[in-house]
C-alpha cells in the first residue's frame, strides 16, 4: 500500500506548459489512495482546464479568492485549504511562482495557501534550461530549502523551447516516487520491528471441539495496521479470526493453540524491538486431547485442564532491549492487578481494559483503556474506537524512541 494512501494532497499548479502533465499526476495520487484538492494560478488555466482537474480529483478546483460561479461569491478560504492538507505539492513550479513564494508576494490564491500551509511542501520546478540555472532560480531553491520545503529535481530532456537540457518537470510517476520515498524515510517507526499477538487461541478437546473465547482479534489487527502505517515491519501472530491484512510490511502468521502462538513468538522475539501481546490466550487447555470424537454417553462430563504457558511472561523473562507491552483484562481491583502484572511479566507498559467500562471488551468496535507504565504512572484514556486506541499505543512507542 502506498504511503500516500489516505493522505490529503493540495496540488498547486502554476502557469507552465508542464501543467498538462498534472492530469496524470492527479490520477496517480488518486490511484495511490490520496484525497486531492487543486489550486490553479490564473496563468495555469491557459495550459489545462479546471474541468479536467476537478473531474479527475473529484473536487472543485480553486483559483481565485472567491468562487466566480457562485451568485453569493463565496470566499475561497485559503487558510482552510492549507490546513486541510497533509502535504502540498507545487507542480509545475514556475520561476515566477517560486520567486513570489520566497518573497511573500501574495497576489493569488495559491501563494496565499502556500503562506498559510503548515504541512510539508514539495516543489516540482519546470522551466527552460537557462532559467533553471539562473542565479535567481538557484536563490529561490536555496530559500525554499531553508524554509523547510523540498525540491523535486527537474529532469533532463527536450524542452518546450526546442532546446534540450535540465528543466523538464519530473514525470508524474517520478514525482509520486519522490514523495513516497521522502515520506517513508521520515516515518517515525521506520526500521523498527514489532511483534504483535492477536485474537483468541483454541485448545482442542477432541477432533471437533475446542475451548476458546470471544476475542475477535480486531484490537491486534488495528495495532498492526497502525504500526505499518508508521513504517514499522510487523510480525502479526494471530489465533483464529475473520480478519486479514494486506500490507507489505505485515507478515501474518496464523496459529490455533496457545502452544503454537508461544512457539511462533519465541521464534521471532530475539530480532524485534517491540512486542505487544494483544491476544486473548487461553489460560488452560485440556490435559489430554481425545483422538476420536467424544460420544455423549456420560451424564456428567469433566474435562481435566492444565495451565498453558504464559507467552507474555516468558518473553518478559528473556527480554533484552525489547519494549514489552501487555494487555490486562480485569473486573475488580483493576489498577492494582494491572500493576502486579507489570511486575510479574516484566513489562514496560500495560494497557488495562476494565469490563466495568461500558463500550470496552470483546467484539465491540470501541475500547476504554488505561495506560500504566513500569514506573506505575497511570493514564486513563477516553472511550475511543479501537483504531484510535491503536494510535495511542503506537504513540507511546514513538515517544519511547523519540
Ligand atoms: N497472555 C499471554 N499468554 C497467556 C495468557 C496471557 O501472553 N497464556 C498475555 C495476554 O496477551 C495479555 C496479558 O498476558 O497481554 C494479560 O492477560 P490477562 O488475561 O489479563 O491476564 P492473565 O495473565 O491471563 O491473568 P488472569 O487471567 O489471572 O487475570
């Protein structure tokens, strides 16, 4: 999945012949899963129509401070547009537009939006080779770089003037590749490996029956998705669930029993930076598994159970530098019990769920958790979606490595 997926991109188009290529650029952004809004300078409309871009971006295109088609002449709020964006891309960026942006010469909507933007801004310059090398242009690049903006280098080749050289706007595919590589390199968990357990475990009684629980696995899968979005490589070890995950950064290993989950966790634990135990592992399993289906002959039937291995505690025993996070599901003396679990399992952080909290627990889309760290700092959180809880957990990890 592209790192641009779900990102809000504000595309600023200034008046150069390369503007015609922005139709493909918008298409590639949309294909990558981004949301796109377009601002055009008045001059750029000579090279490509707003209709083309609004059709491709599925959004109205803005180019002046008020909406010309609107009888009420509603103001186009440049601040709102700029703050909406996760990233802003100026393509093509002409010498004129860059120079005006450097000097705060705010005579059109695009420059006003640029001056209001707080997000990363990328410039894809396009001009003739001599203009590209002129001291004035080089000075603009330096100033924009100094402002914290990024320049996507122009390419070498045939130019609209008939000359050949450096100055062609980077091809749309190359702009997308540049953005993806840049954003990926800045992800806060880039290079980190995270092991996550998820879902229930099933402990066989006979070939057709098992002991299990109601865990859906959603919490663990949400954590995995969120970790991958932050650039981490994830090993997701899950008991039986209906969830699946399509992400190059996530290796999903499906297991059934607590012993299989234990074995898989120990296989990977040495090489990970973080482990998060979100699985609802069975605490007991039948001592003997019947080879044949058990017949319904006895009036009363007793199954002898024995303890499963505590996976999280076993990881706590052998951990070196790993940041170890456990969950605790409690119904009484929640904080005290959770603190005991931190000590007993040698954890860095515990995520406490209380079944007394409405909206928390198995099979629900929401969760209400309290974080307790190894120094017993207690941090109760609001009731949130499980995705938002996953974000909070990942923020703790990001803060740990900051
Ligand atoms: N856990 C585990 N292996 C087990 C049991 C639990 O890895 N065999 C992990 C869970 O994934 C969770 C944490 O331990 O992160 C706490 O689980 P919880 O059920 O709250 O506690 P238990 O340790 O099982 O203790 P109890 O049921 O007595 O409260």
